[in-house]
C-alpha cells in the first residue's frame, strides 16, 4: 500500500476528469479525501460515489482559499484545478484570457500551496503536494501560449516550493500529462489536422487516460516516493523527448 490510509488529502479540480479519477484512486488507497471544484453538482455526485468530503472554494479568491484551508488537517494536496483558456498564436491572443488562465492555473495553485502548507507546517507531520501541470510547459505546442506559460510558471513554483518546504518534511512535485481525450478536449485535439501529426510524433502514439494520470499522482503522494521532491514528471507517452 501507499501509506496514505487515513491521511487527509485535498484534491482541487475534483469536478473534472483527472481530478475526479484521482479522488477515486485515493479513496481506494484508504485516504481521507477532501474534494474541491467548480461544479457543486459534480462534487456531490463524486462524494456520493466515493465517500469523499466536499469543500468548495474559489481558486481566484485568496479570501476564499484562506477561509477554506486555514487550520485544515492535511497531509497531502493535489492541485488539479485549472482552465484551458484559448487556442491562439501570440499575435492573436486575448490578454484578458491570458490573465484568467494565469489567475486560475498559476496564482490559484500558489494560493492553495500557501495556505495548505501553513496548516501542514503547524501540524508538523510533513506531507506531499502534487501540482498537475502539463506537457505544454515542457515543449512548445501550437496555440498554447497562455496555457503553456501558466504551467511553466507552475513548474517553477513546484521547484521553489520543494526547496523551501523540504525543511518541514513537505515534498512538492508536479506531473505533466499529455492530452486526455474527453468531450471537452475533442473540439481541438480531435481535429484530423491536429490529432494525426500529434500522435505520429508521440512514441506511444495514443492519448492518455485519466487513470494513467491519477496513478502517478497517488504514487508521488505516497511513501514509495518519500525521497522524490522538486520533480516535473512527464506523463506524455514520450512526446517531450523529441
């Protein structure tokens, strides 16, 4: 087992595909899961399915994050809350969209780390934080100027947080997934002119599943990864080695 039995773990973005699957994997490991996300309806359905606790808050509001996390008993955090923004070139990008992507993906994740780590430090039991980044932070992807920037900044936050929080026994890592083909992503990645060249360039030549992202997240949270910190783990079928 992972050593997560009975340990409280917060998962943001739990109303989404990867976040929801991560909740299921953690519950299967015996963790005490606290699920947060934008859709209260989806969170309630997930809680009914898994027994996870529900704790909604707004990633764009520090007051909301602080009020939710202040004094919360936590061992682990999965920063999975995010927003894709737009597909645009640098000369066409909407700066208002860029600002919102940064606000949710980067600033929001940092707010969670800030307030969750304060509680974890006070408890004095160490812990583990996993940020869900993207392959878009590791390689240049067409149309991903805003999203890629938000996730590259998140990888930097991962490394600095690992450096600063290590003295408290808190490990911080990120996972950098490739595309998980969902109805939400199919509008772009499912296009023949995008899908074909992308998969041809990937050594494994297929899309990832939510479970293939959730399993490494759970590993990084658990005792088997007790000497791993500051890592950005590509889960991309080998795409980023090109």
